[in-house]
C-alpha cells in the first residue's frame, strides 16, 4: 500500500512547537515534506516610496539563522527541510508532483502581498489536482473563538481587549512532535541555504551597545523565553521597566522571534501562566499578555481594513495636508542627524542593531510625522527595511496610530520630545551612549544642546553645526509647548493606553 504524502510550506512560522500546519499535515499524511522558499519578490524587492530593500541585513541574517535552526530541529526528528529560492507557486507545484503529495499545508498570512502569493499557490496547485489547507500560526486567539467576526473587530484596542478578555479563552499550544516522518525515495535534494551575499546584502554591523545579542531560530527563542521568565525573573518587573532604553532585560525582547514565528504567542501565554502558578501573578506578568493582545488586535485590524493601513489617509480616511515626501529630511532622520539628541540616539541604535525600544519608536515616529511633517509612510518603510522584528501589521498599524489615521481614539496625539527625553533619559545616559560627541555635556543640557553658548560649547567639546548638527526643530518649541508634566493627566493610567 502506497504512503500518503503531505507537503508543509513553512513561512513566518519557523518552529516545530505549536505549529498547526505541521500538526495537520502529520494527521493527513503518512509522510511529510517540509519546505521553505526564499521568494525573490520579497528578498530582492524594493519599497515604493523610499526605494529601500524590503528586507534589510539585520532581519535577513535573523531569518537565515531561523531557517538553519528549523532545519537542524527537523533533522533531529528524522526529517529535513527542503530549501529553495524562487516563486512559491512554481516550486510548490514542482515539489508536490515529485513527492506525490496530495496536499500542501501552510499557515495563513493576512496582508495583500502575502495573499497574492497564497492565491497564486492555490491556483497553481489546483491546476494539477492538489489542495491547499490553511492553518493559524500568528494569533494568540483563534479567530473562530472570538466574540465577533473579523469584519466587526472593534477599531479601538480598549474595546477589543475588554470583549476578548471577558469571553475568549486561549487554547493550549500544540506539542512539539518527537519524530517527523519524512518523504522518502522522491529524489528531492534538500538544497543549500543561501547567504546574505546571494541577495546582495552585506553582513550587518556588530555593535557592543546592542540591547541584546540577537540570534534567530526556535531554539534561541525558547531559550530567551525561559531566561526572561524563570531564570532572571525579569517578568516580575516588566511593567515598571518596559519604558527603559538600555540593557537586555528591561523588556521581553520576544518580538523578533514572534515576527518570524520562532515563538508561538500561545506558548508564551502558557509559560506566563506557569510562571504565575509558581511565583504569583502581578501587573507585570499580566502586561506581557497585554502586549500579545496588541499584536492580535493589529493583525485583525489589518485583515479588517486591508490595504487601507498602507495608504496615506489610513482607514480613518484622514491626512495632514502638510505631509510631504521630503527625502532630505527623511535622510537626516535616518542618519540620526536631526540635532535633537533623543531622536538621533534612537535612530543610530536602529541603524546599528536593527532594534529600537517601544518608547523610542513612538518618539521618532511622532517627530518625523508631527514635527518634520514628512509622509508617515516613508518612516514605516524605513522601519520595514531596518527592523529585525518587523511584523507587517504591527509596524504599519503602529505608524497609523502615531500619524492619527488609524485606531487611536485620541485626536492629534503629539509627543513633546524634550519632555519625553527628560522623563525616560533624565541623566542623558542613553543619548551619550549613542551620541558620544555629547558625552561631556551636562545632563541639564544634553537633550537641548542648542541652548549652549559658544563658550559652553567649547567647554564641553562640541560645536553645533560641526561636531553635532544644528537642530531641525529648535528645543524652544518643546519648552514652549504644554507637556504632560504641566497638564493634568486625567485618566491616563485608567485608560492603559499603549502610547503615553
């Protein structure tokens, strides 16, 4: 009796634990053929407004490491990973015929470029009599468990959270298979893993100031999860430390592994609950789950509103008429040469490491959009190119949020950069780490060096316009603008909004 074969197409679900597509394939088929495809349309494609490569070197290296780790984990369980470079609709049809696989299983993606590929794959396989089965790999909640259809997802996070937390249970993560039966006698070669150079990318810089030493893969993701919860107990103070700027443990740093599916959100949730059972629950342990809810919310918003999240006016159909596509201003922002130290420090960190804190992302986005009046989509494209933890809906919906064209219920949200810097980097330690030319400037002036006299500039070893740029936005603007420190913050803590 011939064995039934099922093909598993790994995408942004580079793990064996809690992988529904893999689990379903093993239920349907006697043997499976795991496949990963590097699609040149993504790996050699460029972004429309900035012309930047879609995949920058930091994320590219992380993905390559993640694919290599997936292959090793499969080999430890008696299988292997077939690696190819090309268009999935062509390669999957070819492999399906070679392996005599009746079905292809994969986890579903939700945004337009990924949907186009899914549709092409489905059509290609249909023409040769093969079927595609889609599974769920990105969400904490199952969409079928939600108390509303996706098309009626609330447009504000607070309403979404209240409805889901009250009514929706998180399912247990699926176990990691101990052995995976591989398709045999097919003549299919595993294929070599490509290199950065194959995609025209250079090795990203290594910087000792990086918040964490990023390495891709399920193995490293699970190690980080165990460390943050059970080894360091850093989770116990997460809510208090999450807005810090320096170090590895002020935040979970799970985002990169989540973005490539090396970690399952349900696995994180289960481990948090295990930690709480052993050590007790508090606001910080809850807040880690709270952030997972934000990921689900943005993913569902992306599905509900489709391509509107990529459009200038967003799904609110609103845009500032002053927004412009100014490449010179954008480049000053990218290079960390705006003359506003808190912005420059954050932009230099992302350029060197591919990462930036949540607090930093909010500030640099607000500065670009609200102060420089640059089209927010140019900033979103730069983040897409540069971030090691880029996730399509989290990135674009967060930029919608800051620009005021998305899910934020507050009108005209604005970050006073000087107030934020004084609050989150009061001694200037973070600025001095990434802007060493300001290292001798006293903390009272490090966030506003443009107030220094010529004599003081000489005293502190800087020269505005030479060793450090004159500000595009003078600090006086922030000093004269009412700030959260001078206004009543009525209800801020009660609302628990993500952006302070």
